[in-house]
């Protein structure tokens, strides 16, 4: 037989000890621990004070067996490397914790169909009440995956083809704002350093950039293709800096923009005097770039909060509605953009 010990090696306080300290029955302590509302406020407060003073923690596994809930949210992610994913995950963890839920992270082993199948297969083995899927790749559309029956789900950064509720920032409006800002400054057209072709976010930003130029009757230049990081932005920036006819660039994210700024600095191309640059994300360091970067602000915190709120509503029995909830974006104007040289 095993003995339940605390981290200090002492026996962990029992439900009976809490009941004795609060002067109530063990059934009452159980009802308070499980969150039932058929306990008077005075009694609940007395029990909670006894729990706090004794350091009592309800057994989550036992609660799950009694209630049928694990109070755990699974999170499937393609990568932990991107700024947006980390901010979204942090917000999901905060919102889950505020609702007395924990999270179980299921990262992708790779961006392949096999990596997707593996992550979803592991989900079957996890005791979760629902799952948030943070998608950055088209591969989810083609991978043959099977979800556990009846598990509530919310998708972040969806391709738009999911049968589950989706939460995302308004990628299309963000790209439109960035492109239109540069046109309003007087630039004849705007070049674009896009994200990877496998990313639906990158695809939407590219499509909105192109549509904005077409609606304004401007030439749509060839696209530079990047992969979200500074090195791809730097490589594109080396060519951009050598071409004086390019006076305005919309970068798919702030890291790409940072690479462009470095290339321009090395080749003597001044920003914004001879080249304007706009990013996307409004990462914490973007106002410390030189020059400080004009960029599109995404509220990853709000995306995470809405994802958890939508998922918890499903867990509580709300009907599943396969709609996409778009979180608004805004343009943050700083010193990296200006009218074109004349």
C-alpha cells in the first residue's frame, strides 16, 4: 500500500482532516471540492479556509471519475518556434488556468502527414475534455486523421475548411491595411516578401496584398518567398536593396522585415528615405528595430482567450457551430515608412 505524501515528505492532508477542521461532513467537503452549488456560502467559505490552512488539494483524478470531467484541454501545435504560436499558447494556458483547467501540449513531430497523424493518434491516449488545434500548414487538409468521438474542438488559424469552430486574427484586413498604407503614402506599387507556401496565414496575406493592388489599379510585382525568419528576409532584402525601383515592401511578418532592414543597412539603402518597410505581428521588439517598424498588430492574447471560451462552451454542452471568429487587427505606424523619394 502506498502513502500519499506532500512534497515535504509529510502525509498530505485528507478530506477527513478538512471536514474536521471546518466542522462539516466529508460529503460537504466533497461537494465544495467538486464545485457543486448546493452548499451555503458560509459553509463553502469555511471549507475553503480549512483547505487553504491545511494545504489540501482535491485529487483531480478522483474528481474526474466522479464527474466525468478531466478539467484538461489538449493543445496540438505544429511548432513552438514562432512568436505568434507561443503568445497564443501562453494565452490559452492563462485562460484555462482561470477556469481551473490544465493544458496538455501535443507538439507535432514534423510538418508531414505522418506528423499530423501521430499527434492526433496520441490525442486518443490523453484524458482531455476538449482540444485546441493551432494550425500553420495546409497538410492538415490532406492528412487522414481520426479524432476521438465526441471530443469538443476549436481550431486556431484555420484553412477555412474545418467542420469545427475556428478563431483567428483578421489576416486579410491586416494585409490590406499594410498595403493601403504604403499606397496612401504615394508609392506606385508595393512589393511583398511572403511567408512559406505551406502556411495558410501567409497565403491569405499574399492574396489580400494582391487584391489591394489590383483594386487600386496598380502593377502586382513578382513575389519574394520567405519562411518567416530573418535569414529569408535578409536574402530577399539583398536583392531589394540593389533595386532602386522598389520603394515599398510589405513583409509577411516582423522577423522577415528585420532581415530586410539588415540587408538595407549593409548595402547603404536608407529606410524610410529611399525604401519603406511594413511588417506583420507587432512583436515586442518591433519598436526597437532601427528604424522602429511600422507593422500590423495581432492580438494573440485575445485569440487564445476566445479559443478557450469557445471550447469551454462546447464542453458545457453548447451546440457546435462551424464558423470563424475573426479578431480585429490594427496598423501601428512607426518610422520605417514615408513617402517615396522624388
